[in-house]
C-alpha cells in the first residue's frame, strides 16, 4: 500500500480539526438554577480515523524483514532495478498525489 504525503497531510488536517458534535442539556433544579450536563458524540468517521491513527502509531516504522532481505540482495548483487521500474513508481506516486488533491 502506498501512502502519499498528501494522504498523510489530509489525515493530519482532519485529525487536527477535531470534528465533534456537542450537545448541551440543561435541567432545572428546585431553586430555579440549572445544572448542565455536557455530552459528546463522536462521528463514525472520527472513530475510524482514531483507530487508523492508533494502528499507525503501533506499527513499526521500518519493516526489518524487508530491509534485511533487500540489504542482502544488494550485498550479493542480486538486486536489480531498471530505469523503467523507477519511472513507473515515480509516475504512480505522482498520480496518487494528484488523485488526493481532487
């Protein structure tokens, strides 16, 4: 899965906005003064984002098994990448970023 920088920025913007629905309930007491009971309703989107952020925080930043296998392939000379493969990845990333902007 490719996570582009635009996708990360979008997630941070959504998370930073802290979108929540707030409702206030006021009930009258015997002496006419009210007391407030605040409540907070979190949207399904916010819950999903919160779960995603938690999973991102708990995931390792580096896939050690992948790094080890690629390091070994580089050392042994078995790792070859063509210019075409590099160009495909660059274009794919560019298209993913453009899609995020729309």
